[in-house]
C-alpha cells in the first residue's frame, strides 16, 4: 500500500524567520491521526532565514537526524559538538539521557533548507553522542546511498553511513532523467519516502516535489524519473 501525502496538504507554519512543513504532530500542530509512522516520530522540512534559528533547547531519548538540502546550518550542543552542516551532509545526534543543542542558519544572506527527523531509540537513557558526515552528489547518483543506518555492512564498513540506535535505515538517491531505481523491502518492513526534487513515479504513482509516501506491505519499489533529475530521501523502518 502506498499512502501519498501531497505537499499542498501538509501543515505549514510561516513566521518572519521560518517556513516549516511538519509531516507529523509537532509543537503547536496536533493531529491524532498524524503522530508518526512506526518509530519515526518527527519529520520536519524547514527553511530558515539568514542568521536565524533555534536557540538552545533540550532533548531526551530520541535519535535525531538532520540532512541539509541547501545552505549551511550551525550546530552547538552540550556534549561539545560544534560545527556547520553543509548541503549534502548528514548529522546524527543521540539525545539519550539528555542534551541541549542549538541550530542556526550560518549564512548572513542565504536561507538554509533542511530535513530533521526524530526516531524513537531502541534503548533509553544512553550517553548522548553526535556525529556527522559529508556525502557527494556522485555518492548518491543512481543508487540508494545509506547515510544513517544500524544495518551491518552499511555503517561499519569504513566508508559507510553514520550509526543510529534503532533498526532504521536512512537513504538518499538521485535518479537521472529517464532512468529508474529499484529497492526491495523485506517482509514486515515499511518505508517513508520524501521527494526532495523532481517529479518521479513510484510504482506507477505520479509524485511531485515535497510529496511524501508511507509504504506498507510492498515488497519492491520502482522509482522512475521524468524529464528532470529526481532527489529522494527514504527511511526503512520495522
């Protein structure tokens, strides 16, 4: 089953410094039918104005993954983690027993566009940790590139993904015009797919930029690109 949510139907918060589209209930937005998808609790698509952002705030017992689409995001946290997350780069922060962090647009004149996803951890109360990694356009072209994963052979091969404390795998992919890309899902697995750019079809279903799809009871996914390149993020979940 493919459950498609169109970009135009998603909750949209606009302020003088933030344009946010929240896929699931978050902050002031509450919909009892939109409380997450499996262990995926939050999926936020944010565009932050120059030199603006989220001041120091706490998290606990959550695996937080941030993927920057455009621009640069400055990050600081109470574990000593500090730096900039650039376009194509991913950060994983395990909040564990408790962490404070802040995120700001690092540019004085350009917006930053990012995806931030929260996943419930398998174990609570672990020591907080943080890591990030840069991936190139070539890395994700024509393949499902694992960027965050707990799956053996994806995070532990020296050049692979970041690790996460949950049975969840995050992939990004670029499909060139006229090309297709397949993915098989094991029995009992589900997936959450987001269209970053382009207008693909997924198993024949037309999709548009910023649409999302909840995938359940499907063994094989086929993405086909049209006249423009397609950029995707997909999360496989139990």
